[in-house]
C-alpha cells in the first residue's frame, strides 16, 4: 500500500495540507476544487481497488474513532463512535489473545488523550466506566499471573 500511496502523492497536482493512513482508512486535506481529481487518481491505481470519500463539513469530519472539529480556524478533537457502537468489552475469559486483552487496559485513557478538555465533562460517565473495566481486566491479569 505504501508504494501505491507514493505513486498517488507524486501524481497529485496540488500538495495536501496533511495526509495520514491507518490500515485502509486515509484522511487528507485538500482544496475543495481538487477533491474529485484526487479521487480519480486514487481510483486509477488498479481496477480492483476503488476508493470512496467523505467530504468534511465546516464543522469537521469523523475519522476512525475521532471527531476532527474545526473551531475558530483551529483543529480540536473529540472521541467518536459509530451508531453501531455497543460499548462492550471482550470477555476476559474468551479465546482472544492476551495482546488484545492488554490493549483494552492500555487504551482506556484514550477518551482523555484524544479529546479536547472542553469535552471531558461530557465523557465523564464513559471515563468512569472505562476505568472500572480496565481495573477489572487488570485484576484478572494479576490473578492469571499469580496462578
């Protein structure tokens, strides 16, 4: 994918303000009048590889689990969940690998790390629930180590 990215970036007629890819999700900032041309360049790479796009509004754009908000010509962040988000965690006793279970403990502070301080109060219940679940997971890990 990295080779394809470099190929597209070299073909772009205008340089993007920023470009970021996470697995198969890409975000980039371009002038509005070059969006369709850029999409066509991406889609011309291979007939089996077709990209779609979501154009941000004046308020911002959701990317992965983050809302990117434009406010007073500055970018601030908040957490974002798709409408299908259930808020559930992996059962610790499931057959998932330990690295996924460790990730649950490590990633629980992302509500605070990703969001602008203005949104922390709004997420207080999520933070309490996430920390409680992280503590329970940690206790299960400790019990697993002790046994």
